[in-house]
C-alpha cells in the first residue's frame, strides 16, 4: 500500500503551479503572493460521503465537484482565485480511486485557475475538505450585507437543476433521457461563476452563492442587510429539462440547493450581466416573501 507521501507526490504534486504560487506542495506551508492593493480571502467547504454525494459517485466527479463548490464561495465575493489546499480522508489508500480522484481535481484546477498548493491525507470515512484562497481589492468585496431598499434581485443561470438531477439519481422521478442527462450533469458538475463575481464587484450591492436553496440564501442577504426580499415566482429561471417536473420545478428552484449560481442585488437602473435574470425586489422589512402559494420549506440544513 502506498504511503501518504507517495500518494501526494504521485497524484497531486503536479497540480501546484500558478501565477500566484511562489512555493507549492513539498514544504510545511505554501507561499502565495498578492498584487499591490489586494487582500486575501479564504473559505473552507467539506463534502462527506452519504451527505454531499451518493456512495457510488465516481471519484472523478467527487474531485471536480469538491473544488467547484468551494470555488463558488470565491465567486460570491468577487475574488480572483489564487490557490487551494485539500484534506482528503480515505477508508483506504486504493491507488485507482486516488488516481481517478486526481483527474477530477486536475480538470477543476485548470477550469478555475486554482492550483493545489498543499493539504493532508488521513484514514477514515470518505471526506473531502477544500480550502480556497482568493484576492480582492482592498476597498472592494461582494458581501451579503449591502442590499438597499429599492435594489433589484437577480440570479445567474437556471435554478433547481441540481435538485432535479439528485431526485432522478435517487429514483424519485423519471424525466426524459436528455433531460435526465442534463440535470445529472448540473448536479454532479456545478459551475462556479468566478468571472461573473469579478464582473459584479464594482456594481452589485450584495451577493451570495446558492448552495442551500434560493429562499434560504436570499434570506441570508436579507438578514445581513436588514431588509426584506420579495420574489416573483413567474420570474424564476427554470431550464426546459427541469420544467418536465411540472409544479415540483418551482419548489426545487426555491429550495433545492446545490445550484451554485449567484444571487445578487443591483441598484435600480444598473444593467444586469448577460445570462442573469431579475427575480424580485428589496423592500423594507425582514425575511423573504414569494408571491405564490408554494411550500417554501427552509432550504438545506445540516442539523
């Protein structure tokens, strides 16, 4: 059985090069460099087998998805990606599994310009923790707390696709073959909207990535900003694939989570970036309201 260091150098050491990396895998710490006038931001996400991905998920998908979901936090802050570290807990050091996992990581490293600059491996239940690091200008960052009464609420992409894909994988509904393939792809391989986050940096008043469901995450903006958000059900962007689910499509769009699209607020009159849709308004008050009789639920909660 390969040692911890054999695994690291064989499968992960080549993923550590990047423009912000001065020292990568191989020492006690990595060294990253910031440009003048920037500050460091960091975030940590953990994926646990049976909680965040199904037990029979291919390791390539786990590797890619772990990075994409963590990178989405950088997108929500408008950050330029610098690098990441990974803590990988494995039941055993099965060489083929680790190699396949590293292939998913390699694709994500390239896609999101997030070199792997360090980490740790240990024995235990399958768990992947990814810490991402990024940079923002010293006087700028997208926060949840800046929404103002009168702002318009937008989202990128379409909502509910990941929930629909998971429901299919769990045999809870049967869409058409093409729809199923699309929705499963959206669930297993989410897209971190890094370019959009950086585009919004100078114009958005608040932002968050949608990981726990639109209602829950819009609620975080409302709470942090001391405002209320009114959503328009007819404006929610739903893909043709998810629309096959009928009334459930809107419920999944509101509560499903794992979309990793961005929800953000813009002052009235500021044009939204391409691919983004207005879904509501910021008003005085608290919480999130929707103009339809829908079982809104509470979004995803760990406890």
